[in-house]
C-alpha cells in the first residue's frame, strides 16, 4: 500500500508537464498472478522545454522488467527505477521518441482494488485517480491526454470476453488456448479513464440510435445467471442517452458503449471512456431482490456515468484540484435527469436530505474543504460530499442566477470552447459569464471558500402602512485553515404566503436585487421592504432549496404549521414540517436530559395525520413529510454535548405520540395502499410503497404490535416491502421470537445472494441500543461476510458507524474500540475503504465529554501504527487536528 510521506500537493504548484504522450499502446498478457504489461509510449517534448530534460514517470508498487528507447534496450545505468518512480535523467534530445516499458503486476493479490485486480475471477481495472501508475509507469495526471490502442490477451476459457475503451478493431486466436482483442479509442483521454475488463461474463445486448442517426451497440456484462437483472439498468441507459440529447444537445460519440458489473469495487461506478465499470449493486435489480431505493440509485448512477462522457471525458480536469469541474456538474446533470423521470419536488427533497446528512457535517467539522480545494495530501480522500453534492448545488445556483436560457447558452459555450481540453473551474465560470454578460466573481467564492453560510432572518409587519420588512444577515463560520471569510452571493428564493394560502405578489421597494422570487444577497446585511402588504404573510424561505445554507429564523409555530399545510413550494412545505419536528425533538431531548417526560404539541401531532391523509398530495411526498428527522439530523441541529441515548428516547416518544393520536387514520390508509397490482418500479408506485412502509413503522406499537409487520414480511411480493417489514421487526422487536424468526427466514432465503444479504447486515447493524456492538462483531464472522469486499464492509461496519447512533456511540466506548480495530484490519486490505470508513468519527468533538474522550482514544489508536497508509493517515490527522 501507498505509505504516507507527508507530502502536500498545492494548486499553486501546477506546471504543465515537460513531456506529452500523444499515443499510448498497451499490451496485456493476462494471467492471474503474473500479468505482463508492455507499454509503448510515444513521447513528445513540449515546445520550449530544453532538449534532454529529465523524464520522470510515476509508478506504484510496480516491478519493472525492461525499458527501451526507440526500440533499443536501455542499460540499467541509464535510468533509475523504484516501485514508485521511473526516471530517465538523460532521455534522447530529439523532440519525439518511443519509450517501451515492460512491467509485471499481480492482479490476484491486489486487494486495494486500484490498478488491475480480479473480482470473482474477472480481470478489471480502476484507474481514477492514481491507479494507472499501478499498471505501468506513466505521467499519471489528468492533463496528459493520449490516444490509446490496447491489446488484451488471455485464456479463452478463463476470459472469453476481452474489453477496453473505444471501438473494437481486431480479434484473433493465439497458441495454447489463448486469444486476443485490440481496442482503439480515437478520443485523447487521461490515464484515469483507461479501463480493461476480461472474464467470463454474460452480456445483455441492445442498441441506441443517436439523434444524428448513428447506431450504438450497447452491452451490459454481468455474472452468468444475472442477465435478467440488468434490464432496468439498460432501460435507464437508453433513457439517459436520449435525455442528454434532448436537454443538452449532447450525443454519444463511439460505436459501442459497454457497462460491466463487478462485485468488488471501491465506489459506485466509474466513467471510463466507452467502458463504464460498475459496482454490481448499481446495476442488478429486480423486484424480488432490489428495493425501490436500489432502482432509483441505479437510474441515477447509470445516468451519472453516462453523462460523464461529455462532462468529464470529452472535457476533463486540468488537475485533481478541479475534481468538482466534472463531478459537481455531472451530479447536477444526474439530479436533473432523475427529476425529469420522477417527481421533481420529491427528488429535490431527497437531495436536500442527502446534502444535510453528508455534506453539512463535513462542512461543519474538521474535514471541511472548499468545493475546489487548494491542497491535499491524499487525493483519494477528496471524493467527498462537498466536491460532489455541494459542487452540484453550486451549478444549480448558477442556473438560478442566470435563468434557464442563459444557463443553457453557458453550457453550450463551455462545451464548444473546451471540447478536448483539460479545463479548470475558472474556465467553467468564465463560459457562464461570457454567455450571460453577468459578473460571477463574487459568486465564484462558493468554489473557494469552505463552510456552510448561515442566514439570520427576522421580519416585521406594519399593517397600517402595509409594509413587510425582511432583515437578513449572512455569516460564514470559520473552517480549518480559513478563519476569515468573505461575503458570498447567495440566491435566496422566497415567497410571502397570504392568509388564503396564495402567494402575495408585492413589489420590493429597496434593500436588495429581487428577481423572479429570488433575493440576491451580496452584502453582510440586507433589509428588504415590500409594500402593499395589508395582512401579515407567512414567510417561505429558501424555496426549492435555492442555496445550500442554514437558516436561523424566529418563526411562530402557527406560521410553520400553516406553511406545512399550504406552502405552494413543496420543498419549503416539507421544510416547515421538518422544522416543527426538529424543534419538538430538541425540546424533547432537553426534557429527557433533565429527567423529565418529553411532551409534544397536539397541533403538530394532529397535523401529521391530516398530511398523511391529504389525497391531493402525492404519496411519495406524504411519506417524506411523515418521516421524523433521523437521530443524526437531530444531533446536528443540537450541535454540541450530544447524547445519542437522549435523542433516541425523545424521537421514540414523538413517534409514539404521532402513532397513538393517528392510529385509526394510519391503519385505514395502510390497508388502502395495499396495491395488489403487478410490480412496477416507477416513481408513482414506489411512492405508494414508501408511504405504506412509513405507516407500517408507526403502526408497530402497542398490543399485538409485531403482527402487522409479520404479515407484511410473509406476504410481501417485492423486496421493498419485505425489507421494510424486516427492519420494523428487527428494530422495534429486537430479540422477540417473531423478529428472530424473520431474520432467520430472510437469511435462509437469500443466503447465497450477497447483495440481498447486505440488506440483512444493514438491518442488524442498525438495531438500536448497547447490544449492537456484539451483534455486529458476531456478524463479521458470518459465513457470507468478508472484510475484503467493500459492499459487505459498508453494509455492516459503515452502516453501524454512521446510522446506529445509540449502538456506535455507546457511552462506554465499546462501539468506538470495535470500530478502530476493524478499520485497522480493513486498512491492511484496502486503505481507501478504511479511510472512508474512518470519517464516521469526524464529528467527535460535538459529543458530550465522556463519549468525546472515548472517541478521541479510538482515533488515537487508529493513528498509532507507524506505517499507516497515506489514505488513513490523512483522514485521522485532519480529524484530530
Ligand atoms: N468518477 C467516479 C467516482 C470514482 C472515483 C474513484 C474510484 O476509484 C476507486 C472509482 C470511482 C464517479 O464519479 O462516478
Ligand atoms: Zn462522477
């Protein structure tokens, strides 16, 4: 593994490379333990660089078998090679020469899943961000664009399928039962987009005719016996291809597009040119094995990787500091795609929930960094919610500021201006400035300044003068190495909701630019005045979640209740009920901490029943409005001295109060939603299931409580309903014979299907209470579990550490100790996965003192070994700093 060297990479140190590699030829002689890679690099000295300038190529754990220049083997004294670096101090003085390198790698022993590895016998590569250097020495940086020709050789039995990027140009037989395929990708690309797959796989074939009439052969490659489970992914792919043509005018550019699903993968998927490699979790789905959430994720991730073909591949990043250039933009594009395929409001609420759950704590803790960072020690650790999700929010704000037409013009300009480039965020922003004539210089701070801005808002109504005033003050909290912040341009969408529930349309007199329902905040403090407002409106703020900020508003509970019922903007309406829940839960938490009973406002508890039964609202929305904030959400709002046990008690109490008050309504609704119809994964049907399963959770209290869940578990005709019932049984009736029986029956039925078993691990990893540590520890010894498979690790250890507040944060520190030991075990196999896992402790400083001390001890124990990987060292040191 790559050990920490302490080296820090800084954006200001960027220099163009001395040499270019316009052509790269690769030959892979694949063998499980000894794969020989021959690289033929056409090297070109950049204009202005002195002849004979030393050439340095990066490597990582490589064994070099030979080096030749222009076909002549180089004497060992003419180069220096370590496993990390190949340097040729005196290369030819000519402006072009050919460098041939022969390296040997062992895919079977590569458990880091970076470079060339084997997953269930399938050869597979992962090169982003710095995996290509684990295959051959290379100038391994994203601005090194090269045209690749790749020859793959393997045993015909072992690997009947041989794939790489681009178009297939030749195939043939070799001696001793081997065969080969040659692939050529005409589009110059960075090394991180290189891919190779070889193995015995089944293929689902289809085709797509592009807008200009070109035929593209589509293939999804999966394990034998799983082809049927790839049809939803294929459908999502074709819809994505069509959508990108319709919405952005972007057409696919090769003759083939292949997707491969593998079962060992560090992330969700990878956008390699013409050969996307996927974690099989995000390809395989049918009603019997996948939940509605799985279907939605597959649709989004298939789209995401496909959309990268333009935003990422045709236009790539100059350096890794620009990661958000491709990721933020592509997430924005996949969000818009899903919004168009599903319910826009429901999708947007889901995005807000994800951002708050993952990005806000990152931005508010020790790992905070700007969307475009300025320094890093380990780039693997910058595939973060900030780069991805906040990066997408920044693009969304550009659209809000420009309006849809100028935004589209800006996108067109960006694409035409930079096609074939390795670009920067400055290039991106400039395209929108040039297309719209607007100055985005203050806005660009969203890329450069970390931290979640806060808006503190107060209002005043003067009925006599018919004036309504909104006073808004912005602040950006300090973050690591950024103590002073500059003022941001924040587009804040709002509405003034009149007593009849309709939006008022008063004119703003002064105070700020107000355009199309958006206040453009640019100064520290704005006072916006509206006239002609006779009756006091309820203020609906950050509609559509127009900016990724937090709000501090003094709002009357009756205003919030009114907005929760009436706001025409569904995101703000959902926010109103969520705010009410959060306030109630914080009060409940305080009561519990003070040894008192948590009591809740009747009006709120009643309103929830009304919302549940409001047939004018789509079921998916109602499911969201009925869902209480998660324990971690409540903790974030409380901010410090977190006691997860008290939060849990308060949340249970509110849940029971709602359930008791609305038992009749909920039961009737639950029975009425029993579709019975044939399964469809569409958003409408999924919404009905979501509502029904939220209701099931509420209904599992009181006398005979497990029976409904048992009935649903036993009669479910799809995985969404079955898994939901199992979760209710396992969480609410842990240890009860009916719960034990359901878990055993699930294991019995799906024991041989690892992706389904992940749901079983997840369900048990989130059983509340002190017993979870021992349960999770025992599950690490389950026959289906392996610390080497990232999906298993995330399902059990990842879920336990991020979703089980009472189990993980056990007051005696047992959860943290188990976690620390496990992270170090995983690090030996896969440092990247271990480092990501370790971020679960990033909010340790907001815990109450006893837990805080225990969490710190655990962090120190992870930091103790001398030879830590750069991945884990980087996370731990920043977390402890
Ligand atoms: N570019 C991919 C994410 C990704 C990053 C690193 C990986 O290596 C382990 C794999 C995938 C995406 O945005 O989908
Ligand atoms: Zn991406």
